[in-house]
C-alpha cells in the first residue's frame, strides 16, 4: 500500500513547519542494511523533531492530518514512537 502511504505523507509532512517540526531524516533502508532488529525491517524511518511536547501534540491532532490518517492506518503495520532529547 505504498501509494496510500505516499499520499498520506504528501499531505502531512508539509504540516510539520506549522507546528515548528523538522523532518531531520526520512530513510528507506534496504533489507540487507538492517544489521539487527526486534521490530522487523522498516519500510521507512523518520526522525522528526519538535521544540516542545505541545507542538508535537498539536501536529498530531491537526485537522488536515486527521483527515488523512485512514491512509496511514491502512498502509502501516506498526509504528514505533521514541521520545528523546538533544544533549
């Protein structure tokens, strides 16, 4: 369901800037590039930053994003969300 996933991305990635988010990396690792995993081989990996939890939550609940969330839900088997901090 790559087409649905890409359609979702085309609508929601531009919203990042509205909420001070930055797409640092968007990578599609080849199967042989994954050395070890307990999560499986990802189709795509995003590293996104937001300056605050509030910005992330506002992005997550954006009306436009929610309008297209069904595309993501249909195309993605699972998501791992990792909260971190720059040191």
